[in-house]
């Protein structure tokens, strides 16, 4: 059994100093929310073995803030997560190291919301209203190897939304 945690980046500023979307930092509320979600994930007993995250500034800062609440995590930066469509996100999950049973990925919509809906056969109604910023979905996948992850095989077992924790 594998567990995939899908964390959408927290609330970001509208603009960046460079004018590039990739460089947009978290807003103050984003820092607060991501830490809250990390704390809630820890309190719910979510165990994370590895982390793959978009290197976009708002995603990287979400990892940092989440870790403040959750505890130490060591991300691997995966450029393919930035602006990825669902098929590409599934490929990234399928390429994860099988030594890890609980993978956290951190990135962006609309791909992340689509990923949850695509993988989850059960429990997707928990995310029926979408994945707002700083939302974390836990998906259990009945596989022994990440490469065996397929559409419609998972079950959403948890969903944390920052705005519900404030």
C-alpha cells in the first residue's frame, strides 16, 4: 500500500519582483496557512517518507512553511511539476522511489485537483469543491510499487483545508 499526499501551494502574491509567475512568493497568509496544514497533518498522524516539489518560489516556500508545522522534511525539486497536466503528474508519481511508501508532492492547480480526481475512485467527493490554496489530500493507493499507480485505483482518506483551520 502506498499513500500519496497532494499539497497545493499556499496563497501567493499576485506579482513577483521579476514579473515572472514562477517567482511569485507566498503572501503572509500563505505562510500562516501552510504551517497550519503541516501542524494538522502531523496531528492526524500523516507520515511522509519523501517529498517532490515544484521549484517555483511559492511551492518552495509552501514546503518551508509546511515543515514549520509538520517537522523536518527534505524535498527533491522536480521542475516537471510546475504547470504540469494530470498525465505528467501521474508519470512523476510513477517514477517515485519504491523505498518510500508515503510521498508528498507540492505544486499547482489545475493539475493537482485533476490528479486527485483522476486517481481517486473512492472519497473524491471530499474534494468536490476543488483544492483551494494550502489544501492537502491524502490518497491511499493499493499498489506495492509507484509504477503501478493507475487512474481510478485510489481512495481519498483525508482532506485538510487551511481556511477550515483558521
